[in-house]
C-alpha cells in the first residue's frame, strides 16, 4: 500500500521515462542527440522536463516520439503522458461591440462623404464660373475691336468722299506766264533799288561781269521751307512689313489714329506722324517694324506670346 501511494503521489514524467529507458540501454545524451539530429542541450532539456526555448510544442512532441523510438519506449505510454502534460486550452471571449457604436461610425462616415461631395461640387462650380467670365471678357474684347475697326473704316471712307467732291466756291488760279530768256535779255534794264518782289520771295542782286548777260536770281524761301518739312517728316517714317495676318493700331503723339485695321501676308504699311508712335499689335510675330530704317525689337512680346503694346521710340 505504501508503494502504491508513493507511485500515485509521484507520477512519472515524460523526461524521466525517456531518461530511464536511455540509461537501461546504456546510451548517453550525446549519442541520442547525434542519432535524432538534435542539439545535446535540447536532449538534456527533454530529460529534465524543461521546454526548450524557441521550439514549438508540435515540433517538441515529434522530437519526443523520435527519442522514445530510439530507447524502445512504447508510443502508447508516451501518448498517455503527453495527454496528461498537455494544458487545457483557454477560451478567450471577446467582448461584443454595441450596435450603437456601428451606427455612430456609419453616421460619421456619411457626414464625411457628404462634405467631400460638397467640396467637389463647389470646386466644379468655381471652375465653371471662371471659364464663363474669361469667355465673356474675350468676347467683349473682340466685339470692341471689331466695332472700332468698322468706325475707323467708315471715317476713312467719309474723308475720301469729301476729298473727291469738287468745291464750287473754289476758282481756278490765274496762270502766270514767265518770260523766255530772249525776252528777258531784251527787256533787261538796270535794276534800281526801288524794285520789289512779292512778300513770299526775296530778290538777291548780282553785279554782272563784262560781256555777260544780266539776269536776276530769285531764291524762293517757301520752297526751301517746304523741303525742310518734308525731310523732317521723312526722318520719322514708320515702315511695317507683314509676314502673316495681323491686326494693329497706330497712334501718334497727338493721339491721332494713323491706322487701325488688319493686314495680310506680304503687305507693307508706311506711316508718318509726330513722335513718339504708340503701337498696338495683335500678332507681333507676323510683322517687322522699322523706324527710320532701324528695326524695332518685338522679341519680348513674341516670347511671352501676347499682343505688343509699346511706344516707338521708347523713352
């Protein structure tokens, strides 16, 4: 009875069963480890009923079965001990989530979705309004340019009609016959200091040489004044050669419109007026501008791809 009680009080473990069987066969832990391809420390831990670190329970049971086969331990005895040593699985019960929490989450997600759609709609509306305003501005600009062009063309037509109509109040100017050289030489006489000419011309007296005919040299001051004015206007000539269709407007220093309209490729426009000129060119890449034979630089407007508005010459 005493022996039975001691046996019941001290049940044998898996490690003790395997180590006793190994000792009966006269095998060492190193021999067992070499045969089943394990570390000596792992075999030692199995004999001492210590769970090896880093070894899963499933693999550990497999090592124990190999160990039992090597020392001739019946598998039934090993399974009985493994069943006793196997811990009962603990059942973890997760707390149930409340239905109200899911309802709140759905409500919050609904509000976020509505806010997102509202922002998208506002952005689309703002883009549409911006496009419409830009379209209206461009349309009004084109209409203004067209109306201004029509007005200028009508003014030019009216001016041409006024020039072509004869003026009944005008009378033909009398034709003054100038005497020939023979009549002049025959009628020449000593020139007195009391001879006078019209206010518009000045008489310069010369002393005749011996055996030379006497003539009167008259210098017309009005002609020299007119030639000076023509040369001054010619020095302010503005020449534009067109390489493509282009709308432009040219004004002088008095804000007088010298030209406003459209030119085609191959056209040439020559203008004169009071400096400085104010140019408004719709397509600067299609026109070459020269002032008094010097080219005007329009490259900055061409690179920016925008109409050219400038003064020539620049201050």
